[in-house]
């Protein structure tokens, strides 16, 4: 193990504090990226608006974990996931799926221990506490605030808060945002968010001539990108019919 890898491992495993509570593992504020194998999602309709669901697959890190870091093999976790799922029907048997929300740790079980870190009663109490927290956040939020648990008229880009700096730079280029080379990630995220909402306001409030001129300029900028990048942007903006579009058609749809 190199000195850099050993330092990362020690940093990952040492105890830290957040709001007065001690914890170990990845520092608060950092992000993970995972790839999920082709999994199995099952669902049963219980009422016109309620479904029971089950999902099982293997998830794999996009980047390797630091050597000798993290929990031992065999460790188990119980997570509560509160998520919004939005689907876009592509054809008779296919849907583009986006999910966004939060997950809360309820309990864990060490590889060397047969018992969970909290009893069934304590876990249930923790679930109720987290759900009450989510309800309180929804009630207290301003009506104009974009929330991950509902779909309104906002021009929402899924997973935007979790994008890497490189991904945000690509979006900034697509939106023709200037001065990004010296921006920190948080500044870049704020700039992209602002441009997303501005784009919606411009689309709704501008006259036909001004809108056409902007669309032409944006189309020329987008044409310089690959078709894969354009398709990804089209998926983020929920553009219908994108699976059958040519590169030029994708660029035109994104610019409009």
C-alpha cells in the first residue's frame, strides 16, 4: 500500500464527530458513486395508488475503496430510503427511471456479531423519527422550493446535488456559463442551478424572436458535443421521444 493509500485508509477509519455525535467511515460531505447490476424489481398493486415493492441486486463501487478501509466483509446495514421515483415511458415495455431522495441508517450488524446494533423496537422508533423529520421538512419548506419528493412545474434536473465537479463543468458548458474555470464545486453547482431556473423563465416569458435567436446560438453550442452527451442531457430534462432522435434533433430539442 502506498503512503497516500495508507493515509486515506486511516482517514476513513478514524473516529470523527458531527453535531457532537461520534462516527467513523467516510467524512460527512463526501459522496459515493455506485453501479447497480441488472436487478430484479417486483411490485404488486394493493390499491389504485399503492404498491408493494421488492428490489434485489448487487451494487458495485465506481471507484475502488481505499485498501483496508471500511467495514469488514459480512457487515450488514438496515437503511430507510425515502425516495421519489419518476418514470418516462419509452415504448411498450421500457421506462426511463430516475430516483431521488434520502436514505437513513437504522441499524447495522457487525460481521463478528449475530445481533443488530438496535432492537426491533428501537429500529421501529428510529424509522418513525426519520419519517416525522421528512414530514416536518415538507411542511416547513417554501412553496417555491424544489423538493425531491414531488413533481411540480420546476425544471428539475435529477441528481444535480450529487454531480461531480467534472459533470457540473460539462453542464455549465452546455448552458454557456462563463468563468467556471476558477469556481469551486459548490459555486459551480449554484451557477448551474441558477441557469436551469433562468432557462425555464426565459422559455416561459420571452417573445418569439428573442427565443429563436437564443435557441439558434444554443443549438450551435450543443452540436459540438457527442450524441451520448446530448442524450444524457435530454434524459435529465425529460425530453420525450429522445430515444429515436438524431444528434441534430437532440441538439434542437435541448436548445428549445
